[in-house]
C-alpha cells in the first residue's frame, strides 16, 4: 500500500508532519534513491573521485532528472519568488568564478615549485628511493626466511680449513695488490666483499680454554696460530720465557718472567713517585692502553692491582699478540697507529704504555704522538721503553740519537713533562693545565684543534695533526677523578657532564643487577636436560669463573659490566657502542671500563673464538627495526665467528625480531631451547662444541626444540648437544683383585719411615698452618693503608694463601688478633690489620732497620758465590723472606753504591752486580767450624767411590783412601764453573755451596724450589735431590715428594729447636704465638687462648 506524499504549501505555509510515518517514508525514500543511483552508475565510476565532485559543483548538470527534487515539485522554497532565484544564480556564478581562480593560482604555484626543486633534489630523492628499495628487499628476504622455517632454509656451509683464523677487513695480500704499503697493508679496510658467508671452523685439536685464573697462565697450543719457532724466538721483555710444554703454552714455567715484570712495574711506579705498582690506583690510574703488548704479561700482572689494561696491536697472520692475549682472558683488540685514529673517545686512558712496540714515533712529523696525546687524560702518563732512549748507546748510534732528540723535543712542545729516567724507560706526564698550550711560542708544536676537528668519539678517521680534547667538558686531571672502585658509580657532578641524573644511573644499575642474576642462573646444565627447567634456589649455582671474556654489543651505560663486577664474577667486558645509536662511550670510559665504537655492519676487529659470552640488548631493533643497512644473518655469522665453542649469546629484543633470530640460529646449527622469564624479555643462545664436531663430516646434528612461551615475554636458549655411550661390566667381589693404591706425591713423604725426624716434619706443618697468615700479611702490607675490599680478597686465594673454593672469612676468623673485618664508608666490607697488629708491624720495622747491615752482608756473600758475581734482582726479591731481607730492599740498595750496581740487560731484566770483593766474607761457615772442631767436620760428609778389585785393598786401606776423597771440601766462594760437571771435585763444590746457602738463611733451611731458583748462578744440576740424600749426616730432607725442604741438621738441637735464633726469627715466633690467641687481656696487649 503506497503512502501519501507530503507536499509543501506555496505562498508561506508550514510543513505539516502528523506522525512518525514521515520519518519512515523519508528513510525508505532515501534508501530507494541510493539503490537507483548505484544501479545507474557506470562500471568505471565505482570509485569516488574528488575531481568529478569539484566539476559538478562548478558546472552543474541542469538536465531534467528524477533526482532533482526542486524541478519535479516535490519540495520548494516557501520564501523565494521567481526573482529570488535569479539573484541566487548570480551570486553562485561569482562564487564559482572565484573558486576557479583560486584553483588556477594554486596549480600554477605548485607547478613552479615543482620545477624549482626538481634539479636540486633529484639526487636525494633517488638516493632515498634506493635506500627504501634496499630496505624492502631486505625485509622481504627476512620475512621469506621466517615463513619458510628452519627446515626449508639451506644450511650455511663451512669455510675452508685455512680460514680458521680468518678476520674480515684484514686481507694483507689484497691490500698489497691495491698498492698499500708502509704499514697500511695491515690496516683495517672493510670493503663490500670483505665478508665470507660461511662458518669458521675451529682447529682440529681445539680444546676449551682453562678457566680463570688458571687460563691466564696456561693456554692450549692448538687454540692459537703460533709455531714452536715463534714461541722460542719471542725476544721482547713482555714475550720472553713463554714456554712450550707438550700441548700447552705456559706463561709461568719460569718464575723469572713474573719477577721481571714485577720489577719492571715497580720501576715505573718509582719513576712516577709511588712506592710500588699497588699504589697506581691511588695516583688516579685505572685504565691503561698497552701498545704492542707482547702476550699480555704486563696487563696480567697489573690485573691483581685492580688495573685494567687494553692491549692494542697490529694484525698478524701468525703469532698474534692480540690472539694470545685474548686466549689468556685479557682485554685486547686489533688496532694500528699507521693512518687512522683508534675508535676510542678523546681523554680515554690514564696511562699509555709502549715497550718495544715497534711504532716509529718520530715518523710523519710526530702525528702518532699527537694521537697518544688525544687518548691520554690530563695528568696521565706515557711510558716508553726502548733502546732508542738509552742515551749512552745513542751517542754511538746517530740514528737512534736523532730519533730520541725528535721525540723528546716534540713531547716538550705538547706540554709533556719528562720524569727522571731509569735505564731504557722514560715516562712523560701530560699537562693538566690548558693554558700551557696557549703559553707556547708561535709555531712551536701542533696547534689546537678547531671545533670541527675536535670530534670526541671518532670512528677510524684519518689521523689529525692537532691537539684534541681541550674543548671537552671531560677535561679533568686524573688526580681529581674519583678513585677506583668508586669510579664505577660516578657522582652527580660527573654524571652531569654526560647529561645524566644520578637517579637514571641508579635505576639502570638496579635493573642490570636483577638481569645478571637471571642470566647466571641460565648457565646451568639443567636447561640442557631431556626435561629442561629453570634452576631453583636449591640447585647449585654456576661457578663465578664460568665466563671470562664478555662482548656487550650494545652497552648503553655499561650497566652489564658494572652488574657483573658487583656480582663478583671473574669477567672483563668489551663494551661496544654501535655507531647507529646514542654515544655513551665516554660515560663508559669514565666509569673505569673499557669500550670501543663499532659499526655492526662490519666485522669486529678480533680473531675467531675469542669471547665466552656475546650479549645484545636492543641491538636488533636498533640495526634492523626500521632502516637496515645490512642483513641480520650477516650479523649472526659474525657472532658465530667471535664466539668460542661452548660459548653463549644472550639477546634481549622484541618478539618478532627474536622469532627471526631463531630461524637464523637454526641455519647456524644451534639447537634451541626456550625458557620462560617473568619480568624480562631475555633470549639466551648458547653454542656447544663437542668431540663429534672435530671433523666437518660429523658436525651436522639433529635439532631438537623445546618451547615454553609466555604471552608477553619470551626467552630463547639454543644449545648444541652431544652424547657419549659406554659399557660397564660388573665383576663379583670375590673374584676382584685388590690393587694397592699408589700414594700421591702430594702426600708421600720424601723420607722413609726409620729415618723420619718428627721435629723437622712438625716445622713444615707449622708453615702450612700459618701459610695464610704469612702470605696475607705480606700482601696486605703492600696495599694502601693496609686495607683491602673483602670482595677482592675472596678472589685472591693464591696471593693470600687460603684454599681455592673456601671463603676467606673463615681464614680471617682463625686470627682475630691479627686481622679485622669492618664496614667502609662506601657500605662494603673491608679487611685490615688490628691496632695490635699495626704495633707489631712497627716493631718488625725496627728489627729490619737494626739488621740491615747483616742483610747487606748476606746479599754480598750470595753474589760472591754466584758464577758471574751477578744475580737477577727479581730472584733475591722472590726469596727475600728466606734471608730476612725487607720488602723495600730495592730502594735501600742505592745507599750502598760501593758494594752493588743495578744494571738492565737487553731483555729488560734488572740485575744486581758485585762491585767489591771482600776476602773476609769469602770464608764459609763450614771452614770456620773446621777450625774449631776438625773431627766433627770430617765426619759430616762422605763421598764413597768404588775401587777396583785389582787393588786388593783391605777395609782399613779403603777407609783411608775414601778419606782422601772426602776432605777437604771445595770452597763455595771459588769458581765452580770451571770444574768438570760429574767429577767428585764438582760434587764437593755443590755440597759445600748448598751448606753455605742454608747457613745464610734465617732458619738454616730452605725449600727445594728456593734452592733450584739459583741453579744457573750456583752451577747446580738436576741431580740435587740424589746428591743431598747421600749426605744424611749433614742434611735432612723433610716434607713430601711434591714439595720438600732441606734442613741443616747441625743448626738444630736434638729437640728440633733452632740453636742460634736471628731477631727476625724471634719476632716470627712471637707473631705465631699471638696469631693463635683469641682473646686480648684488658690489662695488657697480650692475647690468651
């Protein structure tokens, strides 16, 4: 049924609406009209066009239409007569004309603007288009790989065996072909084809490095690319005495190496004005750049003094200093002074060290020294050890003299202060005052860099010939900086320099401390089991030294480094700041850490298999989130190259990028396990290397994946597993043969049961009982203010003498009268001496001063007995407690210029020489005793020989003949080197020399390692043990086969008590007595048990 139409009334009526039917009719009418309009629209007009809409407004269609409601009389304007319509049309015409003019004006302006910018921005538009195109292609490739899944992606191939030490960007042969020379062929050159899209294989006999600190002294020979000839020919001071022992390279085989480094460090400290190297921290020294570091022995020694040394050396195809240093667990990276600035900020290091580093500092008008000045902090030290600095030799060598004069004058022109020189080592101190540069004469020295040249953190820029860093807000002398370890937590004024608030750094530290606890709990075999789970509180925690070399690919504030140190983990961290992110590298450097600027689209300047842990927080989002300059898979190949077998990778990023990372990890043959995290989005990736991976044909294994995922947070753990099968056969007990267990040399006594003297054995037991007391007293006495942080003491089990794996607090509690534990101002626990012990130390100092002349005579007698009348200073220092020589004897020697002279050999070893022979001292204790009791001395030694049967001697004649061979002994002060080695005369000389050596000691006894240390000077042989066993009347050998001691029997009574006691011995006995006492009497300074 049709509804009635509602019409308007002409002439001024009102529109009548009598009910809701009006709205229903209007809605139905609109619906019908819309449907008709859609049916009549042409197929090509299905999209709405703004141009058509504009044309319809300007030029309307006046043709009759059923949709024109004004013309068909359905609706009309009740207020407009016919003349009103004409006026309305006239007004609309003007409006249309105005709109047409505006549109034409806009189009004309747009046309001219387009023409004006086309020529200037065409290249930028094209470049942006190319970047966008490359980004789209990269994203599509990553999406394609993710969609295909790990099973459908082709496995990456292995590199050839000759590439096991391959480093991208360092191709010497290719650089030579390009015409590079004068050292630039070993520089870093990263071209488009520098990468190899293959996995670098480890050497065939590769073994997992030993854990710290053992790995610092012993490394596996197969792990590094070095030949036996290179080991034996290592000639510099920091390289020598590296011993090749079967499959290992040992840096501790000869104690002379350690002592020479210790002497060298002590010498540098003295030149600066410090007592020893332990006081470097007090002088503001924390980070050291070691140029051409040898094999890192200098940094290894200083590490115990809380100094962090970064080794930098050129690329070397074989025998690399950087590779061996990193294998030892010490900071190192490839770097060169040849043509480019190192990727460190200005004012980064407190000391720069060069010992025969093969840098020609006089070349290129001193530009290398300008780079040293850029890296050195105000008040910092530049240490140079070289034969060039030897002025006596330089007089005869004109070339060296010219080099030395240039370097000295150039350093002076840069406001460096030359400190007093010792031997071949010179030390300059950089000025702390900027006004020194402006006080120079015009034209003297390099100029000051302008703001455009003085870039704080350059990235491999060409070397600059101007002084940088003077405009930096970080220009603070090292003496005024916060001392380590407080430097790790910068104060508010220091943070203000970097634009940070204390609250921001505190919050960052809190977050990282929590994250490190989570990380460390993941390093457990439980996540690799058939039923993986997160380790609980009852599960054993991974050891503190499980990791050593850590690479943080996006370090931000250095929070991971600080948290690992706070957690007392034995690690060092290479903090990397990507060039694509915010530069917080100066902040990291100022916190006392080491770091570097790097572009992760290029290879990292290190050798393969150098890091135990690779960490990246937000790196994937930064590099591949929006604009990517390279492929993510190339980054993963680089991770695989620098990561050690059985190493770890921890990624923290968004879930989509982690999923993409999973597919890449599958291509790298890393099996995956996902572990749920509650508060952090953490992904841990670990790569294992087992026995089955030694050959390429057996390296591909079956992948197993266990995923446990939270809806908001994921953890990704990838491992490579291997298994071992074995067979066990059980034999009934009654058929089992009982084999006698061989006693260990550590427990087996060197003496047989009938000859054991319990008094002498008890003396050695006393040494073991007070080993912690003796070594801790010695170590703590050399520390500033005689104090040490408790956290650091827990890591120094070897230096302090407590068992590995035990807590140092237990050992300290055994001697409450000697040591105390207190809380420092920084809130941490420290250890130090009690007030009572400080008094005892003062008393010991008086004894040392009173006995100084006697100790000088002992040193003179030792030199007179030596072969060349000279002994390495380090050997005397190492055995000083044996003779009662004070710790600072190297300083006291200077007072006795008539007796001694200290010289430096070509290899850097300091040697003390005898200047004056004293006949009154050249009388042995045995000769003096012989004058008093001749018969006793005759019976003390015997040198029986076998007589032939043809002589037909009776017993009496044989005894008389043996007596001729027994006496007299050869004087130990004669030249025994001229005697035939295996004659009776030579044996008499060695027996007499050991007798005299023991008589010079405080307690008339010495451990065998103390005696053997002087074997070269005293012409001893490897048969010393058998030789001493043949003289039971004079010598007693006590202890175990592993560590035995020689006693001079006549110096002790029948009760095992020393007859003539030195004042130092009396003091030691007093100290041992107080050490075992627990309670101090109120009335006196005496302790009681």
